[in-house]
C-alpha cells in the first residue's frame, strides 16, 4: 500500500473542505478560523512538491500573519455577525450569468494550458537557490515587491497617524 | 534518528513491509516517546520546580508534600485535573472551545521535531529548521485567539487579543535576532548551526561578535514575551483579566494550556542553546558513540534548563509591565536594535569572512566580566538578606 497518495488526498480534502467552509459558513468567525485548514493544507501541498522553504514561509506568513490579522479584524468589528452579508441590490439571475461565464472561462483556460508534468520531484534543499535567484535573476521583481511593501507600510503609518490627530 | 531507522531497514528488520508504513509508524512512535517520556515529565517537573523556586524567592515553602521535596506534585495535579468534570460554559461556542487547547498544544509540541538533543538525537534535521520553528509556533496565536473568542467572556476575549498582539509583535525582534545567527552560520538547519560552533565558549555564536551578544538577550526577552511569561504576562494579568484567555477553562483543557506554557520554557532554552550557546558540543573526551551521545544530551539539557531557571528567576523578581510599555519596548527599542544587530553581523561577515578569533575571545572575557559582576551583586544581596529560610534546603 502506498501511503503518500493517501496523505496527499487527505491534505487536498482538508484544503478544499476548509475553503468550502470559509465560503459557505454563516458565521464569519468560523470562516476566519477555517482559513487555518486551508493555509495549512496548501503548505502541505508545497511539501509534496518538494518546496520546503515555500511551505515554511506559507505557514509563517499566512497562518502567523494574515490569518491573525483577519481574526483581529473580525473580532474587533462591532456586531460583525449580525450584519446582513447578502447583497440584495443585485438579483440572482445576473449573478448566475456572471458566474457561468467565469466558470466557462476558467475551464477553458485549464483545458488549453499545456500543463508541464514534473517527471520526478527532487527533495533537495531549495533555500540557497531561492536566495541566489532573488539576488541575481529576479532582482528587479524582488526589489519592486519590497518597494510595494514599503509603500504599504508608510500608508499604514499615515492612516494610523490621521486617526490620532483628530 | 532517521539514520538509525535506515540502518535497521538495511539489516532486514522490516523485510517485506511497505517502507512508507514503516516510516509513518516510526514517526508516530517517535512522537509518542518524546511526548510521554520527555515532554510530559519535563513540563510537569518544571511546573513543580517553578512553584518551589518562586516560593523561595517570596520566602515561602511551596509544594513539598507529594513525594520527596514534593517532586511528584505534578503527577497529583495531573491526575486531579484528569478526573475533573469537563465544563463547557453554556454561552461558549462548543466546537471552537473544545478545539482551542489542542491547537495551542500542537503548535508547542511540533517544535520538538527540530530540537537537537545530540549529534544523532534529533527527530528530523530539517533543512529549514529555524523557519519551521518560527512558522509552527504561529499556530499558538491562532489557538489563543480561538480560546479567547469561543469562551464568550470579555476577559477571555481581551486576554486573547492582548496575547495575540504581543506574540505577533515580539515575533519580529525574536525572528530578527535568530536571523543574525542564520547569517553567521550560513544555514537554517539546527544541526548545521551547532556544527558551525565549537565546544569552547569563545567558539559559540554568543561571542561571535558584539552584535550576536546583544541579539542573544534580545531573543531571550522576546521569547519570554512570546511565551506570555512575567514580566510580559499581561494576557493573563490576574489583577485585570482574572486569567485572560483561560478564564473559562477547567480540568484537562486548562492543563493543556499550561502544559504548553511550561514546556515552551524549555523550548526557549533549547533554541537559545542551539543558536547561541554551542548546543550539544562537548570537548573530545570520548570516542564511544553511546557515551558521547549521553554526554551531549546532558550538556544540551543542562544548558537549556539553565535558561528555564533564569526565566523562573525573572518571573519571581520583576513586576508586570503595562500594555503601552510592552508595545513601546518592542517597537521603539527591540526592533531597531535587532535590525542593528542584523546589519552589524552582515558587515562583520564582509570584513572578516572567517570570523574574528580575537574579537570572539574579547567578547568572551566581557561576558565573563558581566557574569562576575552579576554574581557579586547576587552574593551581596543574599548576604544582606539573612538567608536563614531560603538557603536551608530541606524545609
């Protein structure tokens, strides 16, 4: 019996199941906590792909940072659970049409993409290569991302300052 | 550990068995052994020792009834809490309330995967060891928020919020000071970092340069804050929040949180030992593999446990800080200092790629000097405090 396909499908089920829970749960706090399963499952899939560094960073950033931020936002918002989330100004039929078109496009693009299938996943350390590529081949995107993050940081400080001045 | 398993497989112990099942079984066995024979007694005895040390600091006696000197107190507490009724408040969110202790505990227990107790004694020497440690402990934050929210109690919610804010903030100086060592060692694997150091103190990364010396204290302070320990225990400040996020918990669920807290003390010590204090490195005294392994384990354990003791000491000595003081300490002092350490170490490595032996030796002497001054102060205090009660060991 091969164990790794079983584990893979368990992780995939966890990811998709929690993602469904995020989307369908009536309680927004449940939705937020379900993200834990989704992020963890994605990290597991990265491990299966042999991307150890990316898996670690996925957990560190998404579970430790983004999930906690989302939870903060949810918990600190007054009476967030009582808000009527459904948008009633747009009817169901236009929504169905838009979603139909979107699904059609999605399926079409999945079918037309020439998926390259890795012959064999090499479980080797990736950290050094990632570091070298960031500073050599992909230096510009890396620096651009840093500038965007810096702008976001400054923006956050500006917003926070405005609030205290008033 | 994996080498041992591979050797067993090669010798034909598991002939015909599916390899993946063998590995999975071995992992489960390792988790079971580590949990029941190491982590549980460790956390238990730490809880007893902390109560005793704390009592002595406050001129009390502490628990001394169960077993010699009360050393079995943790077993009595464990049995008592297991037999208690499992109370879930009516207004609480049952599912999340029940789940939260396990999330916290999983986040704490998973760190033991990468803690190197000896050159062979490690569950898995991950290539991304430190990143894994930082990542997996973020589960604890989610668990604490879960506990705080699901209890449906304002103290719990406030405690959970405070705790999460504190952990998220202090993760930055802690992570940066760990990164300083990753720079110096050139690897994130725990064993790789230890082998980059030597058994002699001046070969430790603590004395690698002045910046790593500072980084060590930054890490220890930030780790205490991340572990919700006094003087940073505002999430469970008794005078303000009853017990913070554990207010509604009782019995075994309550114990799970504190199991994680006491065990986490040892994890802090173990990380500090691995990164800064040379880990299991011993002088070359023996060639016998098993004897060397035992010596390595003892050296590692003692180095790590020393910091557990220091944390108890700090807890018994310092008052709790306020919320605003906590945040300003982190963001105004520790984060900039951690960045200076990081950049300083990077510059140091550009100037002296092989490290500077003379500077290391000098730093070691400075460290010895600080230790000497500290011991002088402590002995002065003890001499002037009429230590009749607390130096008599058998009360």
